[in-house]
C-alpha cells in the first residue's frame, strides 16, 4: 500500500476534476501519503536518545453519504519509522490499522439534533484539551459518541471519548476505563464553555470547568481561556488552574499573535493537540509552566506560508519540574533552589501547497537552555530540522 499510494495521489491531483468522487458525490475516496525526514538532537536536554528518522504515514479510505443527513467514514492507516533502528516508540510507528470508522447523523444541519459515534479524530476550541494533532506520525483518535442540539446561534453538546491505545502487534482497541466525558458548548461566535470529567483508573481523576471568550479589542482579536480543575493523583487531591490569553492581528499579508499561558504544577492537560502550543519542537506539556509566545505567518503568495515563532518559558515550581508532551517528568530540583528561568526557543518553518493535493515544507527549531536546565540536566540544548512532502486526495 505504501508504495502504490503516492503514485495514485499524484495521478489524482494532476488529472483534476475530482476523479476520487463517484455516484454524484455520494462516495468519495480519501487518502494521504506523507513522508517527513526529521533529525532531533539533545532530546530531553541530553537525557534521552537522539534520532534522525524518516516518518512514513499512509491513509486510504472512503466517505459514503447516501443523503445529506448521513455520512459513513472508514479510513485505514499505516505508519512506519525507518532509520530509527530497533525499539522505535509506539508514537512513531504502527502497522496497518483502523484510523477512523464512524457514522455521523444530521451533522450538516444548522439546527436540530446531530450525533456521531465510532472511532474519530476530534478538535474542540483551540485543542488545548481535546485534539488530534496531525503533526504526529500517529494522530490520536478516539472511540467516542457525542450528541448535539443546535439552534440558530448556539450548539449544546454531550460527549464521551476514550483515546485509542497503540498496540503494534495487534489491531488497536479501546480501553474504555480511561475516558473523558461531559459537555462542551458553543455560544454564538464569541464564547465556549465546558465541564468535563477525566478518569485514568488508579492514576488520575480530574474535574475541569472552563471556557473561551473571543472579542475584538481595537484592531486586535482577543481570546481568553481560563480553566479550573480539581485533580486527584495517588490519593492526593489538589486544586489546579490554567489560563491562556492571545492577542491576534492581521497586518497586510502577515498574521501576528502574542500569547501568554500559565498552568499550575499539578494541572491535567488531558488530550491536547500540543503541537506548536509551546514551541515547534514540542518539548513540553502544558503543566507547571509560564509561557510567552510570539507567532507570525507571512504569506508572500497564496500557496506559500513562512512561519516565525518565539517562545520563552519559566518553571512555576522547580520541585515539581517540567514534563514532556506525554506528561512524563524530564527533570526537577527536589530542593526548590533552582532558577525558574527555563529558556527560550526560536523556530522558522515553511509550507508550500500546489493545487491542493501536494504540500512541501521544512523547518528548523533551536532551544537555548535557561538556568533551570543548566543546573538540573546535562545542559544540552535541543534542536531539530526536518523536510516533508504530503500528497492528499
């Protein structure tokens, strides 16, 4: 499959006129072939193995819509990590497996009842808590069910989601005892609010309440997302919280944003699409950090985007330490005497799209260690670079 798909997608893109759509639009073939070569150095500040690897991801499936109210979608996925060598982590490779398989009812209707059930990718709000990061070689999917009631301006929703766990030796199966459920609601174009319950039996239980407010502020767009949590880990219950504040503005062909984020020491980030939230290298979880970010997208031509990103980080409680995107501890200072200054990251990357079916890009990122990592780790500053191409249909 992985040898045939790139040629198929190239033929489809060059032939044009949507040759992957059949039966008056009721059946659509869906596919992707992506290759990204990635070289990562000084992982976990010298505490983990470096790697340079080709990440291969191929998807093929279909969407069938017998009428405007029903959609059945089934997609398979194959991911590989050649050049890594033995012991590549499950986050980098998984053989041919089920990626999505769901039924969506009345999802296109603007008002009334709608629902979805099955295995699906999901994205809510800024994807800080529930998301499916497409950057990852294995995009997170969920075995889920949700029901919505839509009015002219608002959407009221109840959801149950359980992340799909990767088993490289078998077909991936849900472990439903680890799950998240609750309500996520959208109020017009200016507000969202949610109340969620996250359960990982024997490890963690958390209740979360929060929301997003979006409003113009002069020539800027302001977004504020405050969150409060009550988290239980190993029989210890704490009150936690986080906040994200973003100012965005478009100046000619440049989109600019400035953002501040805070998360307390025991904060539960749940299942975010974490990519680019705290830097392009994806070094940290949103936990026990102060973060400031400046992000710019320059579009000299419509199909070309050049991205610039700067991030600065401070540790909230050095005794707790910093965590990677899988919420595993990187390092800490048990005495609490280390500096809170964790360092800064600089990133530049670009993407060019040709006729909507081919995307080519690449980027570099470098982290400059702050005093915290200089005293609590081997003090090796992470950096990486990559190139990629993606065919889609």
